[in-house]
């Protein structure tokens, strides 16, 4: 499977991709003002752990997914269509395309883990809607543009809403279930969904790097 081939080469990819370092570094270099702007002192956004309505380990996963999503949304606040469509060079991805890519990735993990389908066994409808965003690259540069920030945020919200609904139906035993045929080797559902969270961290660094180079920021 194409996705699993990419997974097998993941470690080599990380070593060769300096932008990942930006993603990891930026996540831990948030200023106090940035944090206070994103997180209210009145909520539990910064509490990683069990959440009401979920089994203990699933609730902990949900808290991580929620925290990482808030980190993604902060840097794109107020962006115009021109900002979202900006391409730094001919091989770059736009911020808008990466936001839709995050939604596409989460949707495909929903199908795989919640519906029990093999990776790549998508319906025609899902492939048509999410295939380009999932793959990024040239087709995404050509097709994903002209959308407002609200469009991308609504896609992310709708996908996450379904994720939370489905996770609430499951328990920690499901979360720990191991897939012995996954491309990384034996991998449980917890790891697959933590990867969805980690994947957003990766693109968080890329989004911030591109944001710092937007013509509107100069």
C-alpha cells in the first residue's frame, strides 16, 4: 500500500526534512502572550488526561488532540484568502492546502480505524473529496485555492466532531488493540491516533514557517 510504504520510510524522511524540526521546536517555543491568547484560564485545555464522556485512555488521547488543534488554529487566525493560497516556491504547499490535508488525514484514519477498512479502501465519495488534499503536491497546488479560512475551519470541525463521536463509543480495550499487519510493524489504535496528533505538530511547524514569509507580513 502506498501509505504504508511511506510509513516504512518515515524515519529516513524525518532525518532529511528540516521543517519537522521547526514544527517540534515551535511547539515548545510559544511565548507567554501567545499561550494566554489561545487558552483561557477558565477551561481545562492545558490538562492532559482523562475527559468526561470517554474511557480514561481515550480521554487522554482526546485531550492531546484538542491541545494540538488549538496550537494549529492560533497561527492562522485572521488569514486572508491570499495568505492561505500563498506558495513560497514551485514545490511548496499552501497553508490552505495543509489545513485541508489535516482534515483529509483524520478522515482516512476514521475510515481505517472506526470502519475497519484497509488503508486505501476508500469509497469513491471519500476519495473524490479528500484524495487531492491527502496527497498534496502539484494537484493540490492547482486545485486547493480560493477558499476562505472559514471554509478550512469548518472542514476541520466537521471531521473532528465525527472523531469525538466515534471515540466516545469505544473503550480502552479497543484503543490498545494491535494491528500486526500495519506498515510500521505491530501498531495499536492508540499509536495510530497519536500519529494524527503528531502529524498536526509536523504541519504546525511548516505553517508557521510559511506564515513568517507571507508577503502580507513584510
